[in-house]
């Protein structure tokens, strides 16, 4: 795997990729824990949230960060 050449030839046919839009409104979530303000104990992360943007790592970073926050909060609440 380390020595396998994988040539990159540009973007896909559409030339611009976007993450999904719509989803859980951010004002309904505690952004420190990713917990729902409406349903205690329910957590959200990633593209289920209403975050739009051009891809290129930003959607991955949003998914990783919100997943980390939700996981950390869930672990803390279970102790």
C-alpha cells in the first residue's frame, strides 16, 4: 500500500463538490456537547447537522470535531 502509485487527475465531472445541506438546526444543539436542547441524552455529529460548505477537508473536520465533542460528552455523562 505504501508504494502503490495513485495518480490524481483533478476533480470529478462536476468540478465542485458540496456537503449535504440542511439537517439539525445548530441553535437546537449545545455546541459544547453536541447534545440536543429538545431531547436530553440525544447527541448529533457530522453531516446530520445544518452545516454547509465546499468540500476539501472542511466537512471531514466538522465531522471529526463534532464526533469528538459528542463522544466526550456522552462518556462524561455515563460516569
